[in-house]
């Protein structure tokens, strides 16, 4: 049992946009040439120019280009492939898919001046049991697939994230594809595989005490150091449970910000 004071936050996506919310004005503010024209004129699957080339073309810094690309990737307009480049997606993810990414841990770690790294600890298949059967409204004997990822900041423990969903969501072929990949965008993978969009997160915020650490099974340098604990249930566009997330964070290396938009 986690000893804590809890705060519940529910974030829903209900804004209709034809371009990522706020990104148009941000892009235009960085250059006299509207940057979104580059995407409008690009073919799906087309590789975009390199960071240096874009910085020179729009007369902005590489840092600005990097921030823009990070935002466009988060909103589903482009895909960055390690060692290959940045590509325009075949179908931009809009509106209800804007919550496909729960938290971009590497970016948040970088904002605190640390060097992030991620290591996927693997997948665990298990019976739902009482906990997951209640969360997903399934039988206790149904199977759950859990992915565990470790994020570090300057090689120090920073975040342990566990994402779980019913195994029945995926076909056998899709399971093999997921298990064989190092894709950190689990929500995006499930959206492309099943068509289920992440539309709402219900998150409980609390503090994990040292006595809770043994089951984390992760390298903690200070066993007496409390961790921020986020327990999140993602709901799809039919208001059905989609992904259950348990996230443990050392706030010496990462900070979270809760934004509310009134529409």
C-alpha cells in the first residue's frame, strides 16, 4: 500500500484543430516563412531535410528546429527514425489522438539540464488478477501484457514506467511485432494496430515511500528517497479502459507540469 495524499486529474481532448494546437502560431513566430508549408507540400512518407538544412532555410537556430520537430512528432505529424531521419506521416493524428503520448520523459529530463537515456526492461505476460480485472472490466484469468521502461538522467535512476493492457487487444502477429521492437510510443503502436485512440487520462498523483521500493526491481541509489507516483488509466474514444500506467519518478531529475485549457 502506498502511503500518500492523492490528487486526481482528468485530462480530455475536445479541441478540433486542423494543425497541432498552438503549433501554427509557434512555428510562424520562429520565422518569416510559415514552417507548416513544408509539411503541406510534402508527400506522405517523404524524408524531411536535416536539422542544419532546415535551420538555414528558415533562418532559425537548430534548437528551435529540434523543438518544433519534437512537437510535430508528439502531435503525430512526423516520425523520427534513429539513424535515418525525419519523415512525414501517412495520416496526421489529430483531435482525439492528441493524447497518444502520455509523457515525453526524455524531453522533460533534458529540460532540467540532464542527459536522458531509456532502456526497455522487457515485457511481462500475466493473468489479470483482481487488480487489472477491475481496471479493465475483464476476467481475472484473462491475460495482461506489461511493458517496463527505465529512464535515467546523467546515468542516475529517474523514471520507471510500467504500461499494461489486455493481451486480447492484439493479434498474434501484432504481439510478435511489438515484442520485437524497441518502440517507446506504446499508445501510438496500439492506435495504428487497433484504431483505438487515447482520448482521456485519469491520473492519481501520490508519493511512494521507501517501503514500497522492493517491488520496483530497479536500481535506486538512495533507498530512503521518496518517489513521485503517477497511476494513470487511459480511456479510448468509446470511454473504455485502454492502457493502465504506473510511473515512479525521482523529482531531483524530472519535473511535471499540469496544464489546463478552458474552451
